[in-house]
C-alpha cells in the first residue's frame, strides 16, 4: 500500500530534518555494554563457570543481548502515542479513513530506520573490537531463524509501545509507568544477564511471560545453548504472544476510545 | 436536500472534582467524586446542501463538541445525527472520505516537513486519483496564492500561511461537507480576510456544505446568511443573521448632538436609557416601537438639538450581549 510507504518516507525525512534525531540515543548505550563487560570480567577473575556460562559465553551473551535489543528497540515510541492522546492530535487521525494503529506502527518503523542503520554500524564496530572475547557461531539456517525472531521481537516491541502509550487515555502522564516497565522488561527478558542466574521458580514463571522470547531465547540460540528445534519453538511461542498482544491492544484501544470520547479532550 | 440532520443530540462529559489543597489531592488518589457536564443538550437542526452556516456561542457553549460529534470523534450520550446519510460516529471510511474538519487550534500537517509532503500523504489516505489531485491542488494553490511556500517546512510558516496549507490539506479530497472550527483564530486582519474570502469563493464555487464557528463577528457577518447560536449546550437561535437583530435587540439607538451650552445628564435621562454621555452628544437606547415618539419628543422639547439619528444596534453588539449576559430566552 502506497500510503504506508509515504508515511515511512516522511518519517525518514523528518529524522533527517532533526539531523541525528533519535540516533542520538544509541551513543550512550555504548557505555552501558562496556560497564557490563567490565563488571562480569571482574566477577570471572577467579571463577571458571557460573550456571554453565564460561567467561567468554557470558560476555558474548551480554554483548549480543545488547546488540539484539538495539536492533529491535522502538526508542520510547510510547511518548508519541501519549502525546497524540494528551494534545488531542488523535482527533486528526480519527476523522481520516485510515487505521490509527496501522498508521502509528508505520510511523514507528519509519522513525527507527536511520537509527537502525547507525546502530548496526556502531555495534558491529564494538563487536569487532571485542572479537577476541566473543563467540561467533552462526550458520545460514540459524541466521534466518534469528532474523525471524528479531523481526517478531521488533513487532512485539512496537505493539507493546503503542499499548503503553494507550495508557495515556487513563493517566495523562505515562513516563513513570514507561520507565518502570522498561526496567522490568529488561530484567525479565534477560537483557541484564541470563535469566538462569535467577532462582528456578522465577525462571519457570518467567517462561510464561513473553519477554524471554524477545532476548534470552534468541541469544541462547545464537550461542548454541539451545537447539534449532527449540529455537523454532521459541519463535512459535513468540508469534503467539504477538497475536495475543495485538488482540489486547485492540481491546485497550476500544476502551481507551470510549474514555477519550467521554472526556472529550 | 438536508445534508446534515441532528435530532435531540446530547453529550455529557464525565470529569472528576479536584478539591484544593494537598490533603485533598492525597485523598483524591483513592476516592474521586465523579461529576457530569452537559456540554450539549438535546439540540436539533438540519442543514441543506451548499449552505454556509455560522455556529456561534461563547467559549464552552458546546460548538466544538457538536462539531466533534458530527466528525465522529465523539459518541453522543443520546440522540441522532446523520451527515450525508451516514452516522458519523460509526467512522465509516465511506463517510470519512466525504468530509473534512479543520480546527484552527490543531494542525494535521507534518510539522517538520514541507506542507506538500502532507498533501501527498492525504492523497493516498483519501485515495484521490493523480489527475484529481493535480487539478484540486492547482485550484487551491491558485485561490490561496501559496505557490511559493509549498516546499517550506511547515514549522517555518507564519500562522496565516499554515492555516492556508491546513485548508488545502483538508480540501484535496473535495469534501462535500466541511467543518471549520475557528479557522481564523489568532490571525491578523489581513490574513483573516484572505481566509474569509477563500471560504466564500470556495463555498460558492463548489457548493460545499459548511459549518463555521468563529469568535470574530466579521467572519460571520461576511460569510453566513444563517446562524445557529448555541449557549450552555442549547440552541438559542437558528435563522437569518439579519433577523437576529430584531429578535434580540428590542431597541433602537438614538444618536443626538446638541449645540451651544449642551445638556446635563438629568435633562435627557427620562427619555430613555443613556448609553454614552457628553454635554454635546448622547446615545440613547429606546424600545424599538417607541423610537419615533421619543425622537419627536426630544425635538419638540426645549433642548438645543442639533441633529438626531435613529439607528439599529450593531450586530456585533447584539451577539456580544447575548454571549456576555446569557440572555437567550426560549
């Protein structure tokens, strides 16, 4: 559909208008990965393995989890949705013959493309720099599966951001909720460390949440800690979660609109 | 043919009471008192094809709420409305392709890009053919004289230029119905006039049915033959602009000038309500039917009258009075 292409096109142009725009986010995150690598290197000084992770596996885990997470982030797209709702800019979209959900998902995608390119170059440089301490293990089928997983993760993140943004229907300020959820999500998804370090019960519970499938499982697949078949199963579960999230978002949207209509922003 | 039909349309908003003070705020986290505001109460009207109707009323009277319901942004609490045979709040694309809403206070253009990019996107959203797009765009650009600003970032345009671009964006799909909510707000007099002239020409040429709200009497005087006055959610008046004066201004104005020493206020106050007073010129308000008699009485009195003029109250004054005194009576 041509309109979606034009939205992406406009959003890319807009990023250029802001020169670096959201790409600026990515620079600070180099510091984050360096801190984690340094910290774990110290921990491993006198230890061989932790929960089956050697030092090299741990550093690889962290760097690739970090890499995958920046390939799939929406850069706080929640705020755009919330702004539309708070300022009533949503009105402009409600009167047009286009779905707001699809429109915003497209905007979100156009918005990240430049940043994605920068992150890709920047992160590959970091990975090359640390190459002596990383495990490289990928064949074509694994890469295809990983790409599929990351694509689903991206879509999941977009819908999740839109869903959090929709909370602005009920509460005008979402930045607190956004921050809390972001940290919780990073924790649950295994972005900070492999979730096997957690107590067994927590790990089991966590497998019922969608977040492990967005980071932990893909990295496990990459490191060869789970089989290709298990990876496929992870992808299937992630897709199910994506569908579930879509349904939830639709419901939230319906209730949110009702609220919006009754308050009349 | 009736394009817009509204029957017993009402809209009640919910909101929460916020009491003053810190303690009340803390309590408010747990228990809030829900209040209701009836923004629109059982209004009725119909508008025919090609009409340009002025929708007047003070702030918070329910004008924008009504337009939002007609655009499908809000569900009504009760009542019915049909625009072009569609129920607006069903938000059917078929209806959405046939109307446009322009709000002077909100913009739909992409802020960081030239207006042209937003036009192209609207072309796709509204599924306008290449040929129609070119034809409509050329016509609008010509009428509004904005050829040289199409490739300037919207954020760098003046308010007047931006409003023109907003109008183009809204009209590219040739809507049959157009809702204009304060299209001239914040503009300087020249820009106001440009927008006004454009609306007038566009309405005449395309027979577009238009509802216009504005706080500027000039807009209304210039554009609308018919006005609907809404106040506290109710329709107070629906009819010709000119008849408004007769209904709501039951007086005429007598402007009298005096020669020589002039007059004292107590000399003239028993002839009518003194509106302005200087010893040499006064303005009196007298009931419409008594105007002639009072004029005659003044002339035959021993006051040093130089000149006397019987005039209608200015329409802006009438509307202003209606707005400020809540004087609409059913």
